[in-house]
C-alpha cells in the first residue's frame, strides 16, 4: 500500500477526457487548454467537447442548446419532491435526493447503451440548475421562475434564481465558472461515479453517488467554507494575522492546497481575475481584498496555493448567490464530467474492486456470549 494512503499517485483508469499537469498548473479538456476554453468558449460548447470528444460545429451546438432548453422543465413528480424538501433539507441533500428521484421517470432509465447515456447526460445537465433554482426560491417563500429557452445555460440559471435578467458581465462570469468546474480528471467524486458505473449500475445512481462525494468539505464543500471564513473574519480585522493564528492552531484554510497541483491552480488564476473585476464594480470590495490577504498569509506560512474553490467563493458572492448554493453549483457544472466518465467506463468496463491490507486481529476462535469479555465488563 502507498505510504500515505488516499490512492495518491495510483492510476485507476485510462481516460481520453481530461488531464492535469500538477507541476506546471495546466488543465486540459479533450486536448484544449482550459484557459483557451474560458476565453473563447461557452459551457454548452464545453459540454459537447467533454461528451463527444471534439468541439461542435455550429449546427451541432444549436441542436445541443435546443435539447438543453427542451429538457430544463422538471416533471411534476420531481417538482413535488423538491417542494417537499425545500423547508428542511440542506441544498446538497436536496440535490442528491432530487437527482435520484428524477431517475424514476427517465425514459432511458433501464439502459446503459451509449446513446441512452448521452440522452440522460443532457437531461441531467439541463435539469440540475432548474432543481437548484426551484429549491432556492421555494425555501425563500418565492414562486419558481420557469426556464427561458432563449437564454444561455449560465444566464438562464441566474434568471431562474433571481427572476431578473442577469447583466452580460454576470452571465459571462457565471458561464466561465461553469466551464472551469466541468471536469477534473480522477477527483474523488468522479472516481465515485466510475466505481458505481463499473458495477453496471446506471447513470443516475452514479451521479447521485458523485454528488454525495462532492458534498464533503475536502472536495466541493470547500467553496462554501471559504465564504464562511471570509464572513467570519469580516472586513475590520488584521486578516493576515488571523490566518497565521488559525494556521498556528493547525486549522486548515479551505480553498488552499491540492492533491495534484503543486503550483497555482489554473482555474483559480482565472476566477481571481473575475472576482477582482466584480469587486471593482461592487460596494463591497473587501471580499476580494481579504481574499488576497489570506492568499499571502497562507503562501508565507505554508507555501500553499489557492485552488478552484478559493476565488469562486467571492465570485459567486458578488453575483448575489447565497453561500449554501455554492456546492450545488459546482455539481451543476461537474455533472457533464461525471456523465462523460460514466459513459467512458460503461464503454470499456471492468469492475473496479481494489484490495485492502488486513491489519485486524489474527484468526481466533468464536467465544460464546456468556464467556465473552466486553470492554465495559473488562
Ligand atoms: C485538498 C486537500 C484535501 C489535499 O490534501 P492532500 O493531498 O491529502 O494533502 P494533505 O492533507 O496530506 O496535506 C499535506 C500537508 O499540507 C497541509 N495542508 C494541506 N492543505 C491545507 C490547508 N488548506 N490548510 C492548511 N494546511 C494544509 C496539511 O496539514 C499537511 O501538512 P503536514 O504535512 O505538516 O501535516 C488539502 O489540501 C485540503 O484539505 N485543502 C482544504 C480543502 C479544500 O480546499 N478542498 C478543495 C480541493 S479542490
């Protein structure tokens, strides 16, 4: 077993989807640098690339936009599950449950054939934003806003959330955030999805499991923890001293460090730019300024770089998005990566079933209960 555990450095699959150079800070989807995609592309185009392995032609992109728009409304059953959950389930609990429930009526639910999986992938990409927006409005006591087929994937989500047309800057910022989260090699939630798919279980089961893995604070849950940290410190304190004190107490600063990147996460470079631009036109510039101070203190003390979750927190906050939705938004984007990995796994499957090293007691005789010494009685 590798010394540190956690499957560090172990190759568990061959994949054509996504690669990371952790030393150079390069992230590639299907041969394209994520920086180029963020600059020139859209989330819809990136979905096509990740699912089909190439960029779409104009007609193909139009067709995908149309299919997404058609698939955005939820079934009455899924709507009622979300409405029931809105008052008492946390956002990621809702999403995990709603995605699972949405499988019941999926016309392709009993097929793992490649084209059925593509259709399910499109439906999940389309519906997850509608689920999140409906849930958020219901829990705020507001009527849900129907999806607008004329809007882009990113702009439509902001519209369904707020009931207001987003500015071009807000829609483009959110579009880029979705692009940057769309896939990330063999991260914990993607591995979870592939393990589930490898049993020949279905797409919805794999995505439901992946949402469960993403929820944890060491993975997707970190973006919310970053915002809590910013709000907790507030604007008036000596931010760098506060961070040094926390690190001296052995606290982890969320949004820093990475299993693969040993330099600046390329996604954080881009999100930092967007966060700075939003701060400049905001009356709360402190969230970006504080973030920069935190970055400096963590680099000075621990030599750790920010990861994707660090500047996505202030970016989403500037877009007026409530902190509890940050991780569901991560899931709304990553669903395309999860789905593509499920399709790849189903296309060339062998059950993922590793081994463990046994460190328990040696073989011993069974003791009848009346002769057994339990720790309390010992
Ligand atoms: C992402 C993460 C889980 C990767 O961890 P990993 O590869 O397992 O690395 P380890 O947890 O073994 O950490 C290695 C060292 O760096 C330190 N470290 C790593 N991330 C840290 C952080 N965010 N804050 C403070 N110290 C950190 C660890 O304490 C450890 O120090 P030590 O060797 O003195 O004990 C880890 O960096 C982390 O917990 N980050 C915060 C959560 C986060 O932002 N997650 C989102 C990832 S995209």
